[in-house]
């Protein structure tokens, strides 16, 4: 059955039709020249530059100026003041160093003669005495208020 479909007559007819179509297409292209009046298309290339970094103008930042620490005046040699070293001088007895600058305040510890402290705060006046806050450089637990009457100013060690 397939031989009947692809017989010689079918092949010749197919070649004739294909040839006619080919010749007609070539004639149309060469003679009629469709679109001959059109200009060739041109391409335009547009280069877009990359975005540039625009500097942002930031508002000025106000930086607070820290307060200038008030430095107490340096006491004259032999005078009591902040940062001065003192030595306990009770005449043989111990000095009661207290939690608050008052005779009513409980003693924290006893400071013995010749013991050296640094004045860290004061003066405060209470109960007829001038009180200074003392700290021991060798033991942070040995700090408290003591009456000036039992202290002697010494040179810085």
C-alpha cells in the first residue's frame, strides 16, 4: 500500500509543484522587490552612565563638652586638704575611723599610731571636730571618717 502512495507519478507531481513554487518565489523577490523603497534599519546605541555617588550632607552633630572637673587648690605644705597624706598621731591610743563624720556614727575600725592614710574627701565640721575621709592605699576596706585633731600631715611617700 505504501508503494502505491509513493509511485513515480506522485514523485514527479511533487517535484513539479515544488519547482513552480521556487521559481515563483524567486521571480517575486527579483522582480517585485517588496520593501525596496524602505531604508535599511539603523540601530542607535545610547550609553547611560552609571550613577555617581552624590555626597550626602549630614547635619552637624553637636558633641557635648564634658564639664571641666574642678580641681581643688593644692594645699600648702603642712596643711590639710584633698590628696594630702596624713599619719595617725594619738599619743599611743588608737583612732576610731567612722562610717559618717560624727561621734554618734559607729566605728568601722581602729587606726593605730604611725599608720598612713590619704585624704579623699572633706572637710566636714561636726561635734566640735573637723572630719576628713581617709583611705588606706594598701587596703580598700580601711576607709572612713576621722577627726583632724588626731592626724598629722606628712610629705607624700
